[in-house]
C-alpha cells in the first residue's frame, strides 16, 4: 500500500473556554470521546468555499477538506493537534470533493479507529472510511478502501457490553462490525429500500423504524445502565432537533423517548452531537453557527451538561453561551458569555468583520449586570488585581461582585475616558484595559457579577492577576551580592512626598537643593532597623523596611505602591551596609537609577546622577573609593517625578571586574 504523509501540521495551540469551545476556526459535528482520562474531540472542519469553486460544488453548501483532533483535560483549554487527514490522503476518496462530513473515533485493543465519510473517487454519494492510529492524536493511516456495502454519512461506532462493535450511520442504518473494525460482519442482513422511484439495497437494519425520523442523520449511540441510547438529529418542524430513543438491544428496536435539544432559536438548520461521561458528569457536545450568523454551513462546537432522570430518560438540555467548565480566575474570562443578565444587556461581535475576535456584553444603564458562573479563585493571592477590557463613552464606574449585583465587592473600577489634552487621543468608544486592586478574594469557586455602577458600559473580558513579588522582607543576618554583583538587600524608607510631577527639572543645582536638605540628609546618616519609624516633619511619619529585591534592580515604584502615600513625585532614601574582610581600594560604585539620584559612602557623596533618566545598568561610575575592612554604609537618595522609579547598584574594581567578595547587612 502506498504510504501517505498523514500529519500535515502539528501545532498544538491552547484555546479558551466557554461556548463555542474552538475559537480560532469553524468546527462542526463534534464527536467527543474520553481516552486515557482526557477528552478528545473529533469534529468536522467547516471552511469557506474555495474561490473559484471546484466544478460540481453546490453553492452555499458544506465544505470540508480535512479533520483536526483536539484534546482537553478540563473542557476549558483545548489543544489543537492539527490536521489528521486531508481529503487528498484518502486512497478511495475524491481529492477535491470537500465532503469530509461528521466523523467518529473509537479505541479497540490499543488501536484508534477513526471513521469518516467522504465522496468516493468513483460513484455517487458517500462512503465511510477508516483510518487507524496508535494514539488518539494520530498519526492516522487510512485503510485503502471504504467499508464495503456502506453508503452514507455520519458514522458512529457503539462498543456494546456484549463485546461487539456496531456501526451506525446516517439515515438510521446499523450493522455489526467484524473484529477487525473495518468490515461489516458476514451475517449482516440487507434490506431493499425505496427512495422515490428508485430501489436500493441497504446494509444492516433500519434502527429508526417507527421513530420520528424526517431527514434524520448524525446518529450517536451509547450504552448506560443496561440501556442502549440511539440519539440523533431530525427535523421536527423545519430545522433539526436532537431526539433520542432507548432499547435493550444495540440494534433495536428502539423506542422514541423525546428531545435532548429543541430547534436552535435562530438560523442554524443543522445540529449534530455526541454524549460523554467525563469525571462523573455527562456532557452534550453539539454545534451552532456562533461565528457565522449569516451562514449556517460554518459551525462551531458547544458543550452543555446533560442529566438523566432516575428512569434512565434524558432531561432536555438548553443551549447556553456560558457552556461548561470551571475557569481559573488567573486566565482570561470572556464574561460576554454570561449565564444570566439584566434584561437590557445585549451581546454583539467585537468586530463584525472578524467574528473570531468574539463578543462583548453591552450593559446599557446604571444597575445593569451580567453573571458568569464557576470561576476558581484558589490561585489568586493577596494583593492581586483585576484587569477588565471595557468600552465606554464617558468616565464611569463598574464593579465585579461575588454572586449577584448586591454581592460582596471584589474590585471596583473607575474608567477614565480621555477625550482631551495636549498629547492625548480621544479614547471614547475605544476598548480599554482598566485595572483595579482586589478588595476581597473569594475562596474557591464562585460566580462573578459585573455591575454598571454609574452608566452604560461594554464589557468584553476580565482577568485576575497576582502581583509579581518584586521583593521580600530581608531575613537572616546578611546576604551576598547576586551573581552579577548587584546589591539586593536594602533599607528603604517609605517615600517622602514632594510637590513635583515632572522629571525634567532634575538639574545638579535642583538636586543639591532638594536632596541636600538637612532633613533629607539626616535620614541617611545612620543605618535604621527594620520597621523603624522616623518623623520627617510635623505631618509625616515614615517607616523603614528592610527588603531583599527579587530582581537585580530594586523596583521603588512597586515599593511605593505598597507603602507610599504617593507613588509619583517622591524621594526614596535607601541605605545598606557593605561588610568587607579587607580594605578594597580603587573601587567604583556603578549605578543606574530612574530618575535622578545621589549616592554616599560612609557619609561622603560619591556620585550624582542628574537629569531625567531611565534605569540602565552601570549607567554611571562613581569616583574611585575605598571599601574599608568592616562596616561601610552605602546610602542613596532617588528622586522621581511621574516615572516608574527603580535603581541598581554594584561595585567594580580597578580592573573593571565586578566586586563580589563582601556581605550585605
Ligand atoms: O456537517 C455536514 C453534515 O451536517 C453532517 O454530516 C450532518 O450531521 C450535519 O450536521
């Protein structure tokens, strides 16, 4: 047999939660299977019809040239394992038919059998082929010929507890498979069926006999609690519903029991589904044309929970935007896929020219809300913050609350829509990322409610983020410089507020005046204890904090966020102790700071870095200094206007080598 290259792409991609679950391409007719504790999804892959259309292709019709397989551990994040079969790789298939309709995949004796319809090279209609792999994600190798005697679409294989595998396919046929899984059993009956004037010989039995079956297709059969379920789409009025029937035998006769899902409320004619039990919960996979509202031949996969009644019948499932799965609060949450909302809320595409960019929820007035369930805060730490992607036409406020519109406030946002100012753009009606610190962290899994607290606002997504730990409290008697010689242990005083909002006035004379102020100088004369307080002036008492920076540069801006009354327009006094075993002569301090700074060794000024500046390592070298044996007090005063203040400091010797043989206390 000719060997084929079966995998044309293998580019796992992490996708996101909510309905639809596959968010970067169309995906229809979802067959989900649980293999090795994971859910594998085998959908058909709708694409736009090629232009020009191949001869014979029906306009505005289904168009599929290949299959992808996806997997997930949690029904939230889906990995795309890429294309497993392309129409050109099917030995018996027409390579330009674009007819790779609904597939299935089952595991038997350690092999994975992928069943798929395709248009045969010769002849009319559809055949059903098999491709075999050692792993669910492939590579799959197609069998040379389609299953003999089987004409039709939408294969589904039921592996019954009687030890047999049964093939179901469109139009309600069912037949036992041989053990090799690629042929129909020899004793399979045949039946003469009339379609209009024409008579056909059909393989297997008609398992839809006596059941509502107008245009029935897409069978999905499974066994649960001693019952066999034949579930299938059919047309009840004018579009498809999902219905089901039950039997004590895999091949029937089946008795109709009712609906699993009613007609789609809007324009999607087809529905197609599968049912799995994953980690003790039943799920219905189905499709809808979410990303293609004006073309129901380009569809997307959705998931809902499914429940049985005690007598084994199935409860009807209502479609939702939210879908299933517990979202980690640290991942993007598309709250526009909400569970419930106040009446005024609408949903629309963020960009109707590219629907894959998703949706937003429009909260139309003060008090409007949306509720999004099952968000897990277990990984959210103290001092976390929330980011929301929102759009408004004027300054407004909104909040994230727990459970409902009156619930405990998790975060409150002020949205500033800048519409004027010298260098500013008009941000009204633009999508903005706004942040707010968390006021309260729910424990475990909870529902989120987004509330418009002042005015109308459009909301796309929210996400919670743990702050990066930029520094920690210094512990132990001393530390070493880091591998690159940077001094990371410092006493940092809470910032001294100043009346400045610019960095451009940091001239030498200005610094001499402001940083030379005796009140400021007094702060760095001695080495403080951790948490020691100083009265800076009649209004200001400040506290020293002994910290160990987690980065080579000390992020004063982050320190001010935590401890400052002001973040910008401040002076940061810092001191540390450099303890040496011997005198070291001809050493220089190498410093970088945002913004200007002055540096002192044992009370003597050794370096001034003036002007408006960014922190750059080794930006300036001090004059030549001596680090003496024993204790040396190194101090700095860093002044900042509106910038993100930080600094870094290390020493080099007279040969330009980094000095590291000292302790920092
Ligand atoms: O995807 C093409 C066809 O549409 C499927 O085979 C049917 O089940 C319907 O969903």
